[in-house]
């Protein structure tokens, strides 16, 4: 996780683990437009998911349990 300017970023692998889906499913959600992660440094670079992306996912996803990152 990169912590720059008080924004917590998650890699695709970390974000997929938090929301309990596989990385492949996560990328499918991105391609379908269900998730819009931010990208750092270039438009073709790796996805970076933020806390805001997680909140948006929890709003649109109708689960009884909200997904939260584990406290370390």
C-alpha cells in the first residue's frame, strides 16, 4: 500500500481480497464500468483503488456485510 498525501491506495490484489472477489472478477467489474479505479502515473499503468472506491462499491453492492480493510 502506498500512503501519499493521506490517501490510502490498494493494489488490485489487495482490493480484491477486501471485497472478497478474485482479481479476475475485479478486472471484469472494471471493464464493465462497475468500478472506476484511479490510475497513477500513466493511463496504462496498474490500477490503484482508494478508500473512496471501496465506499462506492459498498453503496452499489447490496450485501448485508460491508467490506472493510483489515486493521493491522
